[in-house]
C-alpha cells in the first residue's frame, strides 16, 4: 500500500482521460489517498516524489464506477431455464434458485464480482441487494466485510421486496419481507456502516426493488429515512413496456407520475435502466435532477430497449453506467460495458453523436454524479487516488492510431494496474493478495449447490 507520507509519480502514459480536459499528458502524482498534481506539458512534477511508476505504453483513466449491479446473480449466469426470455419470464425462472441463497452464497458472489470488476478497471461499485430469506438476513453486513477485505470502494444499497406473487407481485413469499423489517434494517445499516465524509470507502443507500414489488407506503417511508440520514435512494424504473402497463393497472399512473406521488422525484434519487420515458417525462426527470444508470448489455440481452442517454443528459439528468446483474448481463466487466454504450448509443443517435470520450465520461464522472461523489471519476488535485491503467500490447490493439479511442473501440477488457485510495489492488494484470483461482472454484461449487437445491439444470458438468 502507498505510505501516506510518500508521493508516487505515475509517469508518462501513452494517453490520459482526465474527465475534465485538464492537461495530464505526463501523468499524475499521488500522495496517500489523493491525487496531488497533474503533470503535463513535457515537464517534471513540482511535487517531490519518492516513487516513479512507469506508465509508458498504458492508457491512464480515473477509476471506473459501476452504478448498478446484483452481485448474487453471478451464481446463475447463462442459466438454462432463464435463457432467451424477457425480464418477467427470466425472473420467474430464477426466483426458485435465488430463494436458496445463504450467507456463504452472498459472501463468495460478492468477493468474486468485486474481483471481476476490479480487473475491468472499476474502483467503486454500487450493489442492489434486495433478496432476503430465512437463511439470509445479514447480506449487506457480509458485503461490507468483503468490500473492506478487498479494499474496494462501495455504495451498498439495502433493497427490498414486500409484495409477493400471492399479493399481485412477482416473487414467491419466501423471499419477501415485512415492511417493519425492511425499515428497521435500513436504519440499522445506515447507523452502522454509512460514512458520509468525502473519500469514504463505504456508503449505504436505500433501494426498494421496484415500484411493483413494494407498496407506496414503503417507498415513502424509505425516502423519509434516507433523507433523515442524508443517504441516497435507488430503484428500478422505466425498464420495460410491461412495467408501464402494470403501473397503470396497479396505481392508475405511469412510472414517473408514481415516482412523484411517493416523493422520489428529487436529486437524491438514481434509477436503474430508465428506458421507456416520454419526452415530457425526460424533461421532468432532468428538471428534478433524478439520475439514471444506463445498463446497455442487460437491456440488450433481455431485449428491454435502449436508454435515451443523450436526451436525458440534454434535459439535465445525471447519467452513469452500470453492469447490472451478472445473470442478465452474464458478465461483470465495466470496461466492456463502456464499449457497449458506444455501440448501442450510436445505433440510437448516430455515429457523430456518441464518442469514446462521452461513454468514458458515463463510466467515470457520470456515475460519480449518480452517487453524489464529486471526489471520484476524474483526475485532478484533491480527487481520490482511484486510477486504472490499461495496456495496449494485445493483438486487438495492433495498428491503432488514437490510444484512447483504441481502448474503447478495440475492446479493452482487462486492466494492467489498478489503484484504489492510493493502494495498488491490481499489479501486472493480477489481483493483489487475492487467490482468484480458489475464489472461482468456491463460487462454482456454491453455484452447483444452488442449482441442485432448486432441482434445476442450471449447471452442466464441465
């Protein structure tokens, strides 16, 4: 780890994306958990340095930030019963497997996905854990322990489902909770774990799963508790056209109207997906400062639609990037998600309206805005020492011209080096102090057990 009294010059990368147009062509200087200097113009640092990290041949970025995920779903990737189905059918195929989640499953899936994310250049992640049962009531505590162990910055959201299939919702009753439990746990987790200070390593947000899976009262009470403690709010919204119809039939209003009705049309809220909004609704979201996390791979695999990113940004809504669940995406690689955002964005808006810089901005400053973390997502003095370095020596990059454009367009997928809060967490393409092979074996074993418990052909022998 970097000593707080020592300064390191990350020197002369092949290209730099600062997120703010500042000159950092000759690298940055890091001391402790902060960036203290940008070095540009062919000069040496003004800050006395103790160490030099040679970044030649690498592209330097602010650490990528993941705005939406469901870590536990990594245990059911490419699950046969759920293949080739839209959202609702996909969920109904997987609920019987997820109903058997226990503490060991949450622990191993959290560690594996955080490792996967870090290897893709991600330094801060959010996770939306909303599934609890009789064997699993401490999921967020387990995730907090894993984040501290791996040294990853995290915003853990206490999700919830309270409306079962018997009550007109989607999930079985065994994975829903009483509202009193949700609210009591929300208060406990905020008091125990939330750090509201700049440069915090761990924060808590409140995240009822979706309007159709909880009551309006729970939405309102979650907002009240969150605002009393100064934490943020998160939920799924605008993901499918089915949701629009069900919202009308259940509440007599469209999803954005419902959001306003329960007190969530505000700038302390970020939404996952945000696909199916009308232009007036986009203007309302932008005026209120409601953020949207774009999840392109998940949206494409489930054929849900394409988020209107440029329209939301033009309206004033913060927009960031998320991997989403590892069973709806089937990957937890945030750098690959950047490329997906470029491709699907151009499909919607045209080749001259979405650039490699704009999608990198989604994954850095954009998601930092969703999480209200101005110290993250850019390279500048005083910002967090969260940085990702990608090499350009793979065959896929051979013959490239612009190094930064090549990183996105040629499909970078694995970081060469990663620093979080001034500590190297990936060096030479390998995780520091993590036995990835052992973690993969344990993750696979638990995935097999879950499939067997559900009587599902979810895992084929290898």
